[in-house]
């Protein structure tokens, strides 16, 4: 029994190790970097075509929500009731539905919490195994605060009731998921309604880095201070049910984001009466919650050239000084969105400007920003301007901005996106005189993060990719576009988005393929943001060119707008619409950890043999003469006469005729050779002999494994240069080394591969032929004092006076 089991196990292991990736392609070293991806990509079907388009039977579910929610400010608590309408557009009958309870991630018994490894909590310290005197592993004070916050608060979703039309519905909570058992099976094409009453305590964002939460401002004049509330992942919402995976169930571990369905929302938000609310959607009852002046300013903002204050800094300061009693209900509606989030505070300054994008989808979009005084003067200068700039650039690459509002809200979240609303973190510093200031990096952060998060309203809020599985599909595409927008904002700001900026990651051992499940990725930033963005930049600028790339990318955006693409749909569409086989590119950049390191190793300069012995033998004689003369012979000569010189009387034929002497035998053979040639062969040879061009053979090697085009800068004679761009396909028969013949009349003096650093080549010194001297720097340093305990002069130091405690600055 045991033996059979272990044999079966071995068979299973074998099956895994001999999967397609490991199939040997030859008995030798050959590896086909251009092997097609069909064996890796899913088989096309009626839902998704082989060309990467939604198929003729494509479907997706629709889920709409009506929600009544109350923010209980003092308790920092949400209490709400939602009514969900679930429309089953799938061909399948559903007996239960799965919902996401994201707040459960913050429970102490959550999978996210229980599986947090020590390494995650003790980042960047020495390894515990390496502990030596004075060097301990580290834990951040942020982490200590996080643990204390979780211990002190009751967190997670409280599900109070789940009701269908016929009464209570059974429901089962599995971590961050909840299964709701339907009273009767939901047939294809049918819809069902049910409601959920729920509540939760809002987390402190700064304590938990939670993508949402409250931020407390204890120093505000109002007794007890004020909060900004950013509310997201807050209501039980449906998991996606898809044609490619069924239910997209996967525990929320904090990193892999959300897989959601489109639907319509009607949300009534009740907050303290002096709060300002920004939310996904359009405000339905401005008369109830805005003053006449505010409504007038909003109207004015629609046609303004610069953002107009709807709530001025002075009014916001007045507002945050004391709290009013009572509540207001803000009613929002949003159509065809995949999520809903909102922000609320009495601290907000509010500005707005209309963006007239034209077209018939959404000719007028209101760009708006909400921020406290702690974001000034940065926010009023740049936030709304960056919102509008984003829409201008992104729409050129994809489609018109699809919603009536685009908002940027300042709060404790570094940067996070939702339909029509984004949370962005940059702040300014207060100086001694009370004025506020900011660094270049804070300005870059504000403009960059606003562009990035507003950009997410296109990807993945409209092109609805599966974020839980594939971070790169939204972050990578979006980082590519935000780089485009950033570089078009002002290229002098260091955006760090070009191919050279990904080089360190590409050569590091921590690199994993871009096609790695979100929660398993090491170093998410360079893996899911930087590398795919750079890959797309290279695809656009170097492989396809702007016209082909832009056409294909727009086609992808058009095909999958308000639909749910998978990685294969992206790969296939880009290839289909550009007309260029890109399987090698996806294979190398997205499925492998290879890097780019192309080298030019040698150049030969060849001259054509004429075959005419009278010419060729003389040339060979000259070549022999040009070789360095033997040092031994030269020294022997200087020491005394050679035998042949001392015995001239017995010189013979060979002393006067060298081995390059031409005989008639060779001349006859040459004639015979010519006679056997066809006329066209004679003509070709004669012309080549007459032109007598240089035949240069350039030898290249590939040290990184990634095949890429050879971008060659050739320098001739006095310094005239020429670019030759050889497609990556030159590596198709041998990806390790390849030689290329260049025939030219001119004298080749230098070759440089990729002189503009377009390809993220990790080692550029081997790109030069001949090699160059490498300029660098060296710095003098002072030897540091020894730090071990016994190096202290304890005998003296023990007598040190204790410094009086510094009076704390107010
Ligand atoms: Zn992002």
C-alpha cells in the first residue's frame, strides 16, 4: 500500500516537473525564446476569443446596491443596511452567493494576521541568526503601534442580519468571505434581492496601513480634535463570478486587491451636520446639504479656467474649530461602477473645476479636490489640475473618462483608488512662523499620486481586471500611463519611470516573474508597477513604435471597457492589433526572470579574396610582412651573421622566391574557375572585387537571457554615426551568441549597443567596442570608532554628569 502510494506520488511529481515549461527543445543547448505561448495561455472559447476579445457569448454578472449608512463620529463606527440586487447573467444556476467582508482582515484571528511572518514585521534589520553583540533584529515602532491598536479594538465586520424576500437567509463566514445560501436556486437570466444589516469599528489608518480608515488631528482647536474619515471596503459586496474561474474566491490578505462586479449604487450617507462628504457618484440632494453660496460656486466652477473654491480655506478653518449638533444625509447615485467609497470630515477645503472633454459619453466632468489645511498650499495649486491633466493624457491612450466626477481627497492613505474618487496622502510642513512649506519630493508625490490614482479610474475601475490575482494588470498598465502623464507634466521632475530605473531590480535575486500571484510577489513595487510599466514603454518606443502600440493599446481599452479582461486577453489583443508576433516579449518580460544584458565581444574586418592569384598572393605576402617581426630573429641577427648569409655560394631558387610566388599552374586554375562560372556569377564577383568593400563581422553575446533588439550605433571614419536597429528575432536560432555581417565602403571605428539606454540593459560597459575607460568616483572616509561594549571607557564615562532634561518645545 505504502509503496503504491509513494510511486503514485512520484508520478504526480514527474507530471509537474515535465510540464510544458520544462520540455527540452533539443538534445543540445538550444532554447527557443520565440516558442509560441499557446501552450501557456488558456484555450479560447465562446466567452473569450483567441484574438483576445470578448467572445460572442461573453457575460458578466450585475450587482446593484441601495445602502443606508451612518457614520457615528464619536465612536468611529459605521452602522448600515444594504439591499442587494443580484442579476445572474451566467449560463449557470447558482444556489449560493459569495460576498467579501474585507473588514475581517483586521481580526486578530484572520488569515492575514496569523500568517504574517516575522520577516514582514522586522523589515530591514539584521537576520535573527546573525545576532552579534550590539546588533539585534529590528521591529519598527509602527509595528508595535499596529499590534497595540489591534489588541485594544474590536475589529471586523459585524453581520447583524441577512434577509431575503422570504425571511432570514442562512449565511456562513469563512475568513474574509461570506456565503449566503439562496432560498431557491437562481436560474440564468434571473435576479434576486436580499439585504444585509452590518456594522464595524473604523480602523485608524496610520496604525494599520489599511487603504482606508480615520486620521485623528489632536491639535485642532476644537476640544478633542477632529478626524478625517476615508471609508472603503466597508460594505459586504459580491465576489465576482466569472467564465474563467467561477467564484473568484480568495482570502483578502491585504495585498491582492479586489475582484468586483459592475452595478448601480444609491447610497444615503448620514454624517455630522458640519461634515463635508465626497463620494463615488453624483450628489442627489445639494439643496439639503450645501449652502446657496456653495451651489453657486459649483456652477461657476463648471466654466472656470482654474479651480474655484467651493469651501475656502478660511471657511474650512472656521468649520473645524467647533462641531455642530445634528446630522445631515448626503444622497449619492452612481451608475455602472464596480465599487463605492466615500470620505467625510469637517476639516475639508473643497475646490472644483469643470473639464470639458467633449464627445457624447461625458462631455463635462467635474474635477474636484478635498483637503485639510495640512495639505496647503500644495493641494490648491496642483491637485485638481493634476486630475484634469490625467484625464487628458489617459483618454488619448484609451477612451473618454466615463463618469461625471473625478475626485482627489487628502487623508491618511498614501494613495488608493475607487470609482470617481481617490485618496491621496501628501502633506506640507508647518514652519516656525506658521506658514506651510514642502519639498520637491512632496510636490512630485502629490502630482504623481493624483495622476496615478485618478488613472486607476480607467484601469481597473473601468477596464475591470482581476486585482486579487494580477496586480500588474492594473498597477503595471496604470504605472505606464502615469509615467506618460508625468513626463508630459514636466520631465524635469524625477519621475524614475524609464528603462534605466528598473535595472537594479532586473538583476536582483529577489526578482520573480511578473506573472506571479499578487500575494506571493516579492518586492511588489518593482515587480507589479515598475517592470511592467517599463516593459510597455519599451514595447511602445523600441519594439512596435508609437503608432502600432497606441492603436493596439486603444483597442485593448475599447474591447475591455466595462468588461473583465485576463492576462491572456491583453497579450492576445496587443499582438492581434499590432500585427507583430510578441510571444517572445511576453515570455521574456512577463513569464521569466531573465534580464537584458547584451554585449559586443569582437569585430572582424574582412576583405574579399579576388581569386586571382596575382592579386591574392601578393596581398597574403603583404599580410605576412605586416605581422610583428620575430624578436628572437632580430636579437640573433644583432649578435652575428646567420648561416645563409655566411654561405652565399650555395643559395638556391628558394632563397630568392618566397612561398607566395605565383606559378602558371595557379593562373590556369583561376582561368578554369572563371570558365565554370555562369555569366551572372562572373558579373557579381567582378563587381564585388572592383568595389572592394569592408566586410565587418560583429559578434554579440547575450548574458541576461532576455532576447531584445540590437540597437547599434555605428561610428565611421572621422566620427560620422548611424543607427541600425536589428529586431530581436536575430536571436531565434541561438539566443546566447550571434554574429552579424555589415558590408560598407566606410571605415568602421566604433560600435555601441543601445546608446540611449532604451532596453534596460543591466551592464552597459560591455555595450562598447572598443571598451572604454569607466569614469567613476572615490571617497575618503574616516575609520569609525569601535562600538562593542568593552570599547567604552566605562571607568571614565560613569562619572558623566546627567544633562538636565530639555524643556519641550510648545
Ligand atoms: Zn496603483
